[in-house]
C-alpha cells in the first residue's frame, strides 16, 4: 500500500491492527495512547501527532519508507 495522505496512512494502520487481532482498547492499554487518538489516526484525521503515529506504525510492523521523487520542469 502506498501512503499518500492521512486517510491512506490510517487505513494501513487499521488493516495491520486487525491482521494482528488487536483491538483499539488493547493497543491503547499497551501504548498508553488514548482510544480516541487511535481512532482519529485510523480515520485519517489530519491533525494527529506524527511522532505518535510513527510509533504505532513501528509497533504494528508497518514499514515506512521515504521515496525520493524527481521534480522535472518542462
């Protein structure tokens, strides 16, 4: 999955969480992050805290890579 925005990032997080059989409540208890934050993250709310989002992604094994795109001028 290519993440292009907060919505697609949230979809990737939700998909992986469900693959692992975790509930938002379980993840909340394990990480100390609120269920409402996790819900906002999975729903693609654009104002989430990036550091927390990356922490959740890493915890779930969602690999984040940066891809350099060429900027061509015509």
